[in-house]
């Protein structure tokens, strides 16, 4: 193992271990200290380690680093451009959630679950081993289901989530087993391998909330705590899995990929259209998240570097922006209860700073110039139109509806006559810091996107190279060249 | 002129053009960041900073004009760099200083400066004082970006700035339901028509490999020649016309304009009397070579422009409040300007835009004082001034006039038609889909055994 590889392995271990250690510490210490401090410290350490890993990966000519047992081309520890991009992103999202979370949401059990969830997500993002992915899917689904179930009023959402995820996990496990038994990426595979490919595609569609398996997605935002919903949906574990198991073996599962990408395109437009008629702020965030994450999957199924770059940029930009909107909604809810948006709420006078952040994150999610989403939309629209006309048109329609939904949501939450004796909802310093960090990243990368897009191009090139070189070897122990 | 002098002049123009953009953008950052951090600047500091920003932009534009005059108004393309590139796709920041863009920046920055001076007093102690000036500088930055754009990507960025600042200023008095409704209506129209510009940009990228105008047409404005094939030119021209219809409030997208007067008077003056309403016309003038290569789009523009002008003239003549009358008057002139562009005229619509913008913004700025002005005039004349109203309806036979009067009262049934045939069906479809989703979730999730929490949600997991 070379020194850079050793550093990357250390960073991966630190990313996963820090939240787990903090979760154990919080459990042990109980009420003696505020759980926010160890949680924020642990996620901060994970963020630093993730940034270190990204820096080392980019300095090593972008070669994938695999460690531990390997199966179907995927290592137990598998670090490539996608990992280098997603680990810091996941850590930033988790850190913002920990900083903004209201005090009572950070009860010992809640923060432990959040930290364990973060560790599971980071572990998922650092592996490409099919069996490990299946196990991690199972653990994260169970953890999320328990969290949703324990939320007051969250039983229906938990039931729906449980039903959907049980089906997804079953499809994932069976499909992976069938794909390994009869690899579809090897010429002349039989119906067993093809069935496996279809089952994995269905599993991804269910877990991603792709039409027609999408109903659990907005329901999770309505029924679970916003922390749970954001932690589960923003990293887009299913998209990551699709990249590892489907996109990486595109030659063998071409039809499955086409079906997934077309369904994802429809979901992007449908989710954005549904966001226009939502009656609650949570519903708005849920449907927008469903739409934007579907756009990522559609873009990643493409074959052009520009489309892939666009999808990766949308992954990060929409994730950060929607996390920002979700956190603003959470901050408002923690002060004044649930926020319906079927009529004007008049919250501007009570919470002007939160109104400003909501608007800025909203603009940052809908392709406004000067933000990362402008770059992302430009790339994904141009790439989609390059590949298929209807794909580009659907992406543009989705963007139009999303824009209308965001501005409608802003006006309905903050516009209208306020209550004269309503208390002032002053933004807390930790909330301002967390939201400002997210915003600074979105605007900074929007104003100076060159290096970031160049790094995305390398990631896209590595993904396309895997596809072109047909990486998995005939033997289950295959190692990418 | 020697080559060395030409090179020096090019550098000077490049610096000055950058200043025209940087001045309002820096002002935006200077007043926006403290407000975001919870420490907005004092009113006087805000207006002085904004005034200084627009003054700097205006002076830079004047100097650019002088430098261009020294070179006979030949176009100077300023390449500020590449924002990002992937493969063959590159988003370049290209600006152009020529006989169209630089005078237009002088005019628009000057108007912004005047409105800043007016609004500093008009909005004194208004709760949204800082917000107004943030949006005004955002608009000024977007306007300069759009006017100086040397590529369709930069033009689109400026166009988006205009749209969002316009929307937020219409909804400036957010506590009023009408203002919120009007802002949403305007934004939906913008967003729909923005698709035209977005798709046009992608088509241009496909056709010439970049969004730069240099590759789309060649030559000095207004005698540029289109470089793409007629079919591409027709597609791009139609998409640009579609985009322009929304911003310039042309039929059938004109319903938002009278409602947009819900915003503060200074913003109404600069947006719907002067600059925003003519943004569509400017884009079409900038891309005139494409329109020339697509006569069908030109004739379509003439038809829509004349139709809108007639519609607005008739409807405007029965309006009972001053701001609505002015809104329809703006719409009439915008329609005529677009028709002029469609007819292939270039200098006439440009002069028309400038003169109309100056007159209309003056009228809108004075509109809150209209009664006061009338009383002063009456005092000066020694009696009430004579009714000098002219209505197109009076020229028509009585029966036809009455019929037209009813139609005008209903604003040509345009809003009703859009509501009935577009908004309601789309909303019904989406509401139906949402209801089906809700039923499905209830069916699969079952009833909630616990009482639904409606109080504060700490989000305990």
C-alpha cells in the first residue's frame, strides 16, 4: 500500500469511526453534556477527513483505490472520484443538520440515531462491494424505520416506508445475488442475470422514489422528523448504488438503465409539478427533493461527460440547497409548529432572516445565476439535449415547475398579513452559521465553478472509463484494470 | 489610427466595460452582506452607496462611449474568461461594447440612479427600505449584464436577475394579498417564457458550438449578418420572440402587467415604465440578424405587437386608476416597438424605447402626486384644466363602441380566458394527481393511531 493509499484508508476509517464513537459517547454520558457538542465535533472530524481524502485522491492522478475483499469489481473499501466528491458533501449536510437541530430534537436517542445514520451513509459511500452494499442498505433502512416509527404521528409514514423498503431490500438482495451468479456484463448471460439486473433496477427505483414507486418519499417528509428525512434522502444512497451496480456495468444492463432513466425523467417533471400544489412546507421540500434527486439519476444514466458532470453537480447543488430550505422550515417549525402553505402565513415580519435564507436557498435550488445550480442546470440541460431531445425538454419543464413551486412556497410561508402580537423568531447564531456555510458553498462554487467542474469532469471520465472498459472480470474476484 | 492606439483603446474599453458590471455588483454585495448578517446599513449610507455604484457605472459607460466614438463605433468584444468548460461545451463570459449596448447602459444606469435618488426619500422609514435597494442593485446588475452580453449565456443570466428582482419588487408589500398574487402571476409568466430563451441558448450552442454572438452573427449592429442556416435561425428567432412576449407583457401574456403596479412606485417606474418592459425589445434588437434571417418570426412579431397595442389602447381607455392606465399605456407602446422591430426597423425602435421609457417613468414617478399636480395647475390657470382625454372608443359608432366598452371593461377577456383554458385545467390536473397520491398514501400507510401533532415539532426521532 502506498502512502497516499494509507492516508485515504485512514481518512475513510476516521469518517466512519468518528460519528460512531460520538454516538457511543453520547449514550454513555447521557444528559451530563449537551449532545450537540460531541455530535458536531464528530461530524466536523468526518468532514475534515473527507476533505483530506478528496485532496489526496485528486493528487494521485485519479486512480481508484481498492482495499479488502473484492466482488464484481467492487472493493470493500472503494475510493474513486465519486467517493471523493460525496463524502465531504454528506459530512457538510450532516453538520448543518446537527447545528440547526432544535435542542429537544437532540435528545440522547435522537442524536445517537443521527450519528449512526451518518456513519452508515459514509460507509455506504466508501464501498462498491455488492454484498456490503446490501448489508448497509438493510442496516440503514432498519435504522430509519425505527426513527420514523418513534416520531409522534409518524406511524403511517413508517408503515409505508417499511413496506416500500422491504420490497426494495428484497429486490436488491435477490437481484444482486442473481447478477453475481450470472453476470449480465459478460456476453451471453442467461435470463438469471437479466432478472437480477431488473430486480436491482427496481430496488433502486423504489429506494429513490421513482415513479411509480415514489409515494413513500413525500410521505416520509410529512411523517418523520425533518432531520430523519434529510439524512435519509439528501445523500442519495440509491443513486450511489445505481452507479456502482448498474451504471458501472452499463453494457450488461442497458435496457434496465434506459427504463430507470426514463422513469427518473418523468419523476423529475412530475415531482416538480406536484410541488406547485403542495399544502405544507414539508410537502414542498419532499416533492422538490423527489424531483431533483430523480434528475440526478436520469443524468447519471447518460453517456456524455457533460450530462454526467451536470448530474453530479445537481447532486451536490440541489442537495445543499434543499437541505438549506429543509433546515429553514425546521427552524420555523420548532418555533411555531407545522407550516401549511395553502394560504398565506405572513411569517416575514416574525422571521426576516429565515425568510432571506429560504429565498436564497430557493434561488440556489432553481438554477439562479451566481449559484452552483446555474452551472448544474446548464450542464445537465445541454447534456440531456445533446443526447435526447425529450430528456432536455423534460428537464427544462421540471426546472420551470420547481421555480414556480419555490417562489410560491416562499410567498405563502412569508407573505400575507402577519399576526400583530406574534413573537419575533430571532435566528440563533448556530443556525446562522450553518445556513451561511451552506449558502457560501453554493454561491462560492457558483461564482468560481472552474476547479469544481474540472474535478467533476475527472469523476465523470472515471465513471465512463469503467463503463467503456467493461470492468468486472469473469471471475468474482475481478479487479478493475 | 495606429495598431498600438487600437490595442490601448481595446484595453481601456475592456476595463471600462468591466467597471460597468462591477460597480452595481459591488454595491449589491456591500449592502446585501450586512443585511444578511443581520446588520443592515443606515438609510443614508445605503442610498449613498447605491448612488455611488450607479454613478460609477454611468461614468464608465460614458467614457466607453467616448472611446468607441474614437473608433467609429465598431464593436469591441471583451472576453472576461471562461466560467467553466466540459468537453466542447464552454460557458464564456463575453461582453460586447457597441453602438447598441453602451448607449443603452448609459440610459439604464442613469435611470437607475434617478430612481435611487427618488426612492431614498419616497421609501424613508419604510420597513423594507434595505430590501428595496438590494433588489434595485440586483436589477441594475442584471440589466447591465443583459445589455452588455456578448453571448446568450450571459444574456440569460442577466435576464434571470431581471425576472427575480421584478417579482420580488411586485411582492414588496408582502403583507398585502394582492401584491403576493400579482408577484406570483408575474413570476409564472416569466418562468414560462424564460423557457424560450433557455431552449434558444441550447439550440445556439448546438448550432455553432458556443453561445457567443460572434458565432451567431457577424458585423456591426445594426447591419450584422446571421451565420446559421435558415431553419436554425427560424427556431431561435421564434424562441426569442416567445421569451420577449413574457417580459414585454404582450398578448396573451400581458395580464400580469396591470397587477404588477402593486409594487412601490419607484420600482414600477423603472420596471414597467422604463427598463424591464423593454428587455424583450432589447434582446430582439441585439439578435436582429437572426430575426432578419427568419421573416416568419418578424411577421409574427408584427401581428402580436399590433394586436397587443390595440388591445391595450382599448382596455387602457376605460381604466379608472392612474397606475392601471399607465400600465396599459406602457403595454401599447411596447407592442408598437415590437411591431417596429418585426418590420425590420432598428434605429426607430431604439429611439422609441428610450423616449417612451423616459416619459413613462416620469409619469409613474409623478403618479402619486397627480391630484396635487392638478390642483397646482388649476391654481395657476385660475380654474380646472380642461378635459383633454382621448378615447379610441369615441371614434366608433355608438353600438359598436358600447360593445367594445364592455369588452374593455373585462380587459378583453384575456385574464378570464387564460384562467379558464390554462390555469384551471393545469391546476385541476395537478390537484387531482395530488389527491390520488394522498389517497394512495392513506391506503398503504393506514390510519394514524396517535393524534396528529400540530404543535411545535422538535423533530424528535
